[in-house]
């Protein structure tokens, strides 16, 4: 039994020493075995992202790009009753030198619904973004944003609404 144990221990030691041979330059080349793995891990840790919305240090913004200029980018509905559905129209002008195209408008919450001008807005022309807010299930002060994606620089413009939803009295009197 001792002889079998000693033989298997000796065999394991030999396999371990031969498997840990660190001089692999003859098998893989002058760079060694870990060169490819190091290059791959560096590429994964520092990926190059091609983001067309970010201007590099050497690039200048397009001087002919459309510009979305709002007379008012925020609207306060003030105090509203629970369950009220309120709407506001944000009006903007294309103050740029090329037609403005709105790709999409997304709200920060499902209770807010945007609708926007779908046709191209010529330079100097006006467009609108209608925002509807449904206060069902909400209470207190609410701040909601609508992100508008267009062919402008930067490509995202944010408009916001605010409302104070009054208590309906079902949860007792308000503490003053």
C-alpha cells in the first residue's frame, strides 16, 4: 500500500513539474504564450466606441446643423387634482441652417406621453412637442422629462414638466 501511494505521489509530482514548464518560447515564438491573451484582455478592457454624438477634440461641430430653440423648455402645471390629465405644447424654432428632423421623443415615465411634429422643420420654421401628463395614481410634486432625439448637435434635447398633485382627502387631513 505504501509503495502504491509513493508511486502515485511521485507520478503526480513529475506531471506537475512538466506541466509548469515556464520556458515556452520554443513552442510559441519569441513573445511567449501570454502575449495574445494580454492583447485580447487589453482590447476588452478598453474598447473603442464610435459614438457619432460625441465631438472629438480635433473635430469642429457642423456649422450648418439644425438647432432646436425653445421659447420655454419647462412648464409648471401648478396644483392639479388627483386623476387630472393635463397637456402642454412646447413650441420651438429651427434656428439652424438645415432642416430639423425629430427622430423620437421619450418620456421619463409611462404617465407622460409626448407627440411631436413628424415633418422636417425648415430653417426659421416652427415645430411643436405636445406633452400629456396623467396624474392617476400619483401624489405630491411630480417632475417629468421628455428627451427629444433629433439631427441636432447635441442630438438629445430635454423639456420638462412639473405639477403638484393635491391630496384627495382619502388619506386624512394634510399636515401643514
